[in-house]
């Protein structure tokens, strides 16, 4: 069976930029990662992760390209995870982040499950819409409490370093 995905760049109100791809459901998430990077013109040399997602695009468990964890806790890896282990008719969404310094973020959604077409090479780039910008779209992270900074100082001038109780020769 073939999974048909639409991969959409999260670019906040800019023009739609997406790719439609077909890939075997038994391929790994690393195969999907390679297909996404190639279809968007990335060289594939940066760190990346998939995140399980619910219907509202909330980020869940991470599935990483490499195990960067420390200690006994292990991380699920793309090369060990088949696509159909995390995506199926009832669970159709993933979030994909490429290049953790620039945070290229994509919404990956299963659109259709189809029969493999004889003579077609998979993965298959079916459709391209829009050009990827030269820089990743800027992400805005908002605090739940926007007045938090006001509460920290209780009226103190946070730039008044002269009056802080700090020993400059501590080392």
C-alpha cells in the first residue's frame, strides 16, 4: 500500500508552500525525512525530528533522526520506525522539524491510502506548489503571562547593575 502525504510549510499567512508525495507505508520515517528534504531542496545534513500529532496539531512524542539523549532514556529513531507504525487511517498527522537552528516546520498529513502502481518508483514526488523562501519563517513564541517581566522586578530597574549585591571577583 502507498501513503499519499501533503507536506505544508508552516509559514504564517504567507503563500501556500507544499509538496504531495507518495511513499510505501512500510518505509521508515527516515525515508520520509529524506523525501521531504529532497522535495523542498534541502541538503539533508541538518538535525530533524518528527512529532506525533493530534487533530489540532498539538506536538506529541518525538521521533528523532539521531539519538542525542543522555543517560538511560532512549529516543525513538526514524530509521527504526516504519511509517505505518505511527500513521494510519485513524492517526493522520505528524509535525516535521528540520534544522533546529532555523526551525523549518512542516505539517505532514496523510491524505490517501492507495494501491501501489506497477512501474512507479517510490517515493514519488507528485505535486509541487510554491517556492521555499531563502530563510525559515520566523516563529513567535508568546508567554501565557505577558506581564511576567513586570512581576519579576517589583519596580526595580533591571538595568541598574550598580546596586546589585554581586561580588565581581567571585572566581
